[in-house]
């Protein structure tokens, strides 16, 4: 039994909720990946924290200034902790597991 050629190219849902052809869906996925790949580690941490809180940059911009400042401070502290933790890691250390 042979699978019809169109079966491998079924439409995929887009972010808008509408279905798009495979070439447009692949393009959107590639664009999203490239945007993520171009982000600095600090930008990734910021995005992850906002996502965990259910917020986007636009939502953050529209918040009460005191609440926004608290969230910004949390982001700064998290980034600082991650940087310090990565500096504490020792690389190239030899461990003799036979001893």
C-alpha cells in the first residue's frame, strides 16, 4: 500500500489559529527558531521568567510602575545569580574515579 504524496504535507495550525500550508508553517518555525537563537542568555532568562508569569513584554510595559519595577528587579537578580553560578563552575578538573 502506497501513501499518497499529499499525506506528508498536511496543513499545520499557525499561531493565529488558522491553518497554513507546510511551506508557510516551516517558515514560521524557522523564523521563531532564529529569533530564539539570536537572543543573549540574559534575554532568554528574561523571556523565560515573563513566560512563567504569563506575561509578554507588552503586558509588562502596561503594568503599574511599582509592580513592573518589582518584576524587573526579580529578572535582574535571577540573571545575576545565573552569571555567578556559571562563573563558579570549574571546568577541566580531573577526577580519579578509580581511587
